[in-house]
């Protein structure tokens, strides 16, 4: 075997030298090859594509005067975005190879000045992105230069909204945004993108991904409604231009199922109200269910926060935490009995859910979450014993209140007001669809 000779070739390219520890050429009687041994292989460094900006004469469009519009074209990662320069030119005076006016163009100097200034403006913004180490897209660059849009990434917008909701003690909403944020991170790996990058195609991919996670239809709907709400907020705060809004085409309304029945008949309600609990939690559960039903379906969170300050001249007056609407309703005698039953001198709250120990909003939220879980567990056991067909929860009292009033002939508007809903459309969700017996009776009149 012929002797092996090693020729060491020094690396002059510093960029490559950073990635390759050594490089040897081995010669075997005219055969040459690369021997790496235990050193790092020669790796071609990945170079991120930078954005390019050009001014061009747009051939695809002809104006009424026969001229072609001059357009700004921004290219980034294979995506192209066009923005009108606000000028047009006779194509006979445009050099399509050099992308500039021909020497014989009547207003050449004026056009070249405007083009030069516009290109400088774009390049300056690109430099700002580079200095701030922010990712740039074709859409975000045009937004920033042309419309002065306060460009923020989707990640930044989510973090701002979550912080805003947390600081205003709207912890439930903050949690919803956090859940969607985490979901999107799992889907897209990062959210250092811009709202203008969220188009219909992107939304459809996210929908497919969510379905692949075997989520329920209503859960998928909640994800998209929250994302849409954030997009609307971004438009309101001039983070993105309305023309990019993808939800006009991608309909979130399709992502919902009919809500399962959560109200019970009046005789079933009476059986619950008359039930004698066996344990302390069963007794408390019945009392809270009864109080909610008798006080216009007040929800558990608002019950927990009631104090003597909410009792005025035989009425219950409170501001609903969710919608901030003021609610004032008369107190039924049995509701007054329940307040008297649970009154404690050492506790300002009407019911034994919160206490003076719970000072911060976070502490209150954790305590309410813990108690409602136990109360609902007790109600479900009671519901099974009473042979009620749906799971009995505190929310059933709220739904049932609305349904009983509706069947008694009370208008949806009045029910909506008493529930503290933001609109009658929300109230309609609470109300049962016609029962089979009603439909059967109507069908009998067809012939």
C-alpha cells in the first residue's frame, strides 16, 4: 500500500474557521478525499434571509391614463408584499432591467429623488430592527414605514394583555389568554410573529392542529374567540391595520356546538330546594343553590363576595364582577332566612366562602375555586339521588331561573337585565329550545 501523505491546508476564511477546527486533504495515488477524524465537520453556516426593498414599475396594472403604478416591493423569506408609491409612469420611460426611470423620462430627477428618499426610509427602519434584534417581516416593515403602525409581535401583545387583566383582577380572563398563549406556542413553536402574518391559511393550520389534539368543538371555539379578541384589540391599539383582519373570511361562529341543557324543570327545582343535606357541604350546597335561584341566578363568584353593604332596603344590590353591571333585585323571604342563618360577627361576608383571611384577589380566586369544586361535587350526588337527568351544579340554578321566567311569559329583555348579561343574545343561550312535547303538538296542526 502506498504511503499516505497529509497536506495541511490553512483556513483563511474566518467565518468558516469558526465552525471547522481543522481540514486535511489526503492523497492516495491520485485519489483525494476529506479526512475529518475527531474534529468538527465542515458545516456551511446558515444565513438568515434579510429583507430586500425595491421600487418597480408594476406591469400587471394599467391606470386610466395608460400609465403603470410605481410600487414598493418588500421581499422576506420568500414572501412579497407590495405598497403603492403614489406615483405612476409611462412604461416607455421606465428601465425595467435597472428599475429606474430612463434618461429621457420628462420628470426623471423628481422621480429619482422620491425613490431615493423612500428607499432610504425603508433601509433606516430595517437598520432599527437589526439594532433592536427584532424579527422583521414584509408586512410589518410596510406597516411601520407607511402607516406609522406601532408594530408589536403577537407574543408582546399577549403578554401585555395578560398583565393588564391580572393587574385589574380579572384573573379568569387572564387565565383564558394564558391558555391560548400556551396553545399557540405549542402549535407555532414561538409567537415572535406579527398580526399581519396571521392570515386565513395560518388560522386553518391552527384549527387542524387543535383537532389533532382531540379537543372538543367548543374548546376550539374558545381558543379562536380569544385570539380574535386579541386581534381586535391590536387593531384598536393600532398595532395592525384593519385590512389584514383574517376573521372576516375565517368564521369563528362555525366552531361551536349547541350547549348542553343546563336547566331543570320547576318541580325538580322544588325537590332540590326541599332536600335535607346529610353533610355540612351538602347543606351548604343546597343553601347556595337556593339563594342563587331566588336572587335572579346570581353566580357563585358574586355570592362569595357579598357583604352587608350589598343589602339595601330589602334588596340585594351588587355589581356583577364579570360584566361590571349593577344588579338590584328584591330579596325573597327565604333568601333573607339564608342570609340570617349564615351570618357571623367575625366575618363580613354573607356566606362562609371567603373570610378576612383572604385579602388579595389571588387568594380570593383560589378559595372560591376550591369551595365551588366541593359544592358542585355535593350537588351532583344530590342530583343523582333525586334522579335528575343532568349534572346538578350551581350554574344550573342560574339557567333554571332564566328558563322558568321565560316559560312564565317574562320577556327576554327583563331576564337579561336581571341576569346582568351584556346583551339579550347572551341570555338566549341560557334559554331552552322548545321541548319535544311542544314540537309534537305544533306538528299535529300541519294537516
